[in-house]
């Protein structure tokens, strides 16, 4: 099924989408594609906060900017943002990919688990336990696939990769006697 | 939950359409709160003689009776006018704003003053925002800057006095989406400093705080910097004065806000759909404000405003 919307949409557009292709010509409000399971959601404008929150699968493409908390607690979705993302994006992101062709606000990837973040532009202050990591061939290959699927002109080599330092989500051995 | 809308016009050709454009935004904002609403409208430069002041009050006294009572009470302001717009009484006269406000209170002791100044008219009430906009003749009103608020009350009662904007300093307005968590302790502190309050509303505390800062010589930016340091809770605030228009959000910034800038205007809204009908929106720079960043637009004071500001300063001394 394909749903085409010509104009701006409000809260929770394409929320819980499964299998459908949703094309929005305009801007999107809070919670775009929240908890999406599969399919494709494409917004030609910008998206408000919490785009792709908790989403398990599928591809979310935002040609413009995404505001705060883009991909918060994402669980497997792929998100490609043509512009910038706001603060606390990919907060507690568990799985999936967030590709940011512009800049990222403060707190990127705070308390991140195993999601992959790729940023072409600048980052603000990184969130707790989020660090820059090497861009290996498998990441180039993943980025190539995502940028192609999103119809983006950027080259994968222009991006940096961020992920978890894995210092936060394991119990620290020094605390073993506290239990 | 509340809805916020504001327009700061840069192109004088749009001044006659301020009320019409702001009314369109208010109509959309009704979706976020429809128990009460309010607007603050700043008259276009030259639209009001430099010597004239405007005082708005929540009072249902018929305008002709109000004129007689105000003329009879205390100082007699020259060329006094009054008009009823829904639950708001708008009084103008060639007088300082302070003298006029004192005269209105002396004549109508039960009235609550909701604005005083030169440029600013504040209209508030309970009811459906679209109906209130009609009561206020909003679509016919001009001006260079305006703010609008629709309320779904969480703090204090659903009364005209509990609705926004809160205007407690001359030509100042503050509207708020969110709730402060430490306003009672700040209220006590300001009370000890000699300030008094009209309502139990948390937003009034923020308006008093900002007005107090400005009275003590702070700039708009300094006043809002102090607000960020002092207030705890959730907020998107739109703070305006005779020359400024500012937006600030708390550190988490979960209360929605979106800003559009074009060569002709700056617009602020809780949701994009309020902006969708504005001229030039398709090519506007649109963004959501970052947390704890003060977004401030200012314009130089006109000669008439400078004269009024001097008068206000004198009347406060």
C-alpha cells in the first residue's frame, strides 16, 4: 500500500507503520513514524521532535531537518536525515542506523546501545558513553546502501561513525560487592 | 497543554493584517487548549499619539459608565475613551500609563488590570478561542507585533485572569506552555521584595520575575538568562516588549516550539500548522529552538516610543 499526503502532517503521522510506503510532501509534526515496524516513510520537509522514536524496522527518510530526540530508543529502524538533527538524538538507541547528512545537536547518542550513528557535519557535545569509532569497510557498505535507498547525493567516505563505548550498560566489576 | 503563537512583523505592509494573521494562528492553536485564550497586540508606530496610554482591565462595566466613573475618580485623564471587548475593558487617555491604571482601579475597584502601557492592548477571556477572537474584533486589528495563547489549564482556575498573556510591566507580555515546578518559592522571594500578585498562576510568577529584572536595569537577554537559572520545570516562553520578541525553552525542551523567519516576519508557534497560512512560508527558514538558548529579535525604539519610555520611567520614580 502507498499513502501519499500532499501538505504538512500533525502528530504521530505514519506511527506503527507496517509494510506501507508513506510519502509526505511537506513538514511533519511530533512523533513521525513512531514505533514503525517496516516499510518506508519519506518526508520532503522537516520533522518535529521524536521522529522514528522506538521504531523497530523499515526506512525513515527526512529530506529536511529533524528536531530533538530523533531516533530516541530506536530498535532497528534506519533513519536518514538530509539536514540537521536536534539535541538528544539517538538517546538510548538500541539497534538500527541513524544517518545525519547535516549537523547533530548536543547529547547525540546518550546512553546508546548497539545502534550505528553516521554524521557528515558537526556534532555538539556527545552524549554519555557515545564515542567516535572507525569507519570500516562494512560501515561504508551499510552507508552506501542507506544513502542510495534515501536518494541522497552524499558520499559514504564523508561521514564519521559514532557508537557506544560500552562503558555504561554493563555492571562494573568494582560494584560487585554492592549487591 | 497550551498553544502559543506570535508574530513579529518586519515589513510595514503587513501591519494592517496583524490581527487577521494572528487570528488564523489562534484558530489553529485552539486544538491545544480551548478553555480560554488571550492576545497581546502592539500598535503600529504612529498609530497611537505619543502622549496617549492604554490600560486593559478585566471588567464588565459598560464602556459609557466606565468613562463616567473613571473621569469622576481621582486624576481626570483628558480625552478618555473606553470600549468593551468580551470580558476585557480597554481604556485610553492622554495620560501616563501609571496614572491611567490608578484612575481605572480607583473607579472600578473590582477590575483586574491586565496591561498598561503605550503600544500594547491585551484582550483575554474564557471560552472558545475562535469566539473570543470575534468578540475582540481580532481580524480587523493592525499592529507590528502580536502574541496569542490558548489555554488548557493545569495551574490555577479557568478564569479570564488565569489566561495568558500575563502583562505586568509596561508594554510587556509573557505567554507560556508548560508548568514551573518551583514557582511557589520564587513567588515567596519576590513577595518579600515587595511584589504583589494578581493570581495563583505559575506563569504570572515568571512575568513578575522578568518585569522585576527589567525594572532593575537588566536587558531582555539578561532577564531571560536569569529566568533560565532560576526557574525549574517545563517551559516554552514567548516574551515580548515594546521593542523585543523572544523565545526560550527549558533544558529538556519537550514543550513544542517552531520558528519561521522570512524577510517580512518572524513567527513562533507550538505546531507548524499555525504557520502554514502565513505569507512567504514556503520559502521561510523554519527551525525548532534549541534548549536554554535565548532567541531574541529587537528593533530600535521610535521617537514616540522613546518619549513614552521616558514618561514611564518618570512615572515609576
